[in-house]
C-alpha cells in the first residue's frame, strides 16, 4: 500500500528515493520489490511457463504420432516455445496490469517509473529482453543488473522504463495519544487555533518516536518543541514539556475532528437545497 503526504511538507524535508511525486503534488511512498522477492516471483513464473510449454509439447507429440511431418513438428515446437516464453508473459502482464502468477505470490506489480500501469509496449520489451537475461543466462544477467541499481531493475525494466513495485506492505498504524488527566480542565479553555500545521506535525512525530529516544535527547527535543509552541498556546499549563506537547496534540486533534463533524452536518442540511430544482421546475 502507498502512503501519501502533501508536497508542502517536503519544503523542509526532501523526497526520499522511494517517494513518487504525482501531478496532484502528492508524494507517494512506494517500495520496489527486492532482488530476492523478484527472483522468487521469476522462478514461479518460469515454472508455470515451462509447464505450459511441456503441455504443448505433449500435445504436439501426440499429433506427431499421427504421421505428422518432422519439419512441421519442429516448427510447432519453435512456435510453442515462443508462445510460452514471449507471447504468454507479454499478454498476461498487459491484461493483468503488470501482474503474473509469480508477482501475485510475492505481492508485487510491474509499474512505469511514474507509477502508472504498464501497456503493451512495456510488456513486450520486458518479455523480449527476458528471453535473453532470464532464459538464456538462467537469470544471471537479470540478477547482476538488479543488484546494481536501487530499484532492483533488470535490463528489460531499464529499457522499458518500469520497475517492480512491492504492494504487500504492512499498514501504517499511527499511535493516538489521549489527553493527560492533569490537563483536562486546561483543555476546556485553551486557545491553540493559531498553531502552525507544520509545527503540529512535528509535535505528533516527536510523540510517536519519544519512546525510542534516549532520555537526554527526549528531554532536549521536548523542551525545544514546547518553546516553539508556547507563543501559539494560551494559557500555558504548569506541566513538563512533554506532557504539555501531548496535551496540545490531543486538544488540536479533538477540535479538528469536531470541526469536520460540524462541516459534514452543515453540508447534509444543504443537500436537499443543492440537489432539488428551483421553483418547482419539473424533473425530466
């Protein structure tokens, strides 16, 4: 699954090598499949296509027993081989949007470098180069090329402008910090509307990672963030900096949620007015 963040957040933090910027100015966190996963998926596909070729060869052998010409048998064998390792992979990848049996097993999908779905030309280039780098070299050329770039691209991906995107990733679970008991009375009257969004996100990130920090670093970051947030909060509670940050984050989250609920209720009340025709105009 791809996680997203507004591009405005990256004015201070540059895009990482795994982030893709879409036309809507949204940075998608996409993860390419590793070389090991790609090798496992390729082996599964290779076995499936090999079984298909053997099945076709068996059918040809049965027909050969019915007095077929030897040249015709060899021609049918070549056609079956091309069909199994070139036509079928290309067709499957195009119709399934970059997937195959092996890619479904490892949870991956072939996509373009810009994140879009592959088309026939991409699948054809990948399948054609795959004959050389996978079948003729037993995967040696593909593995060597994949180890030399950050997205584990094989030669066919480099020429087609594609890569294998790993879609089976764990769901990002954001911890929700409740309001400390010491700040329940303070939360009823505090004013934090002017708190900048970027500072609010930095506070939330600190609270999520605070347990992993060393005590000196944790105290230093809490004091720094509390000093930045203090001018936007009134009144200031007499509590430690980290507890103060937890209260600010909880109050801001609850008030934003209440504002969204209020906006939804207002839109629901306006829905009949927006959807009906004026002045009893007949519905046609």
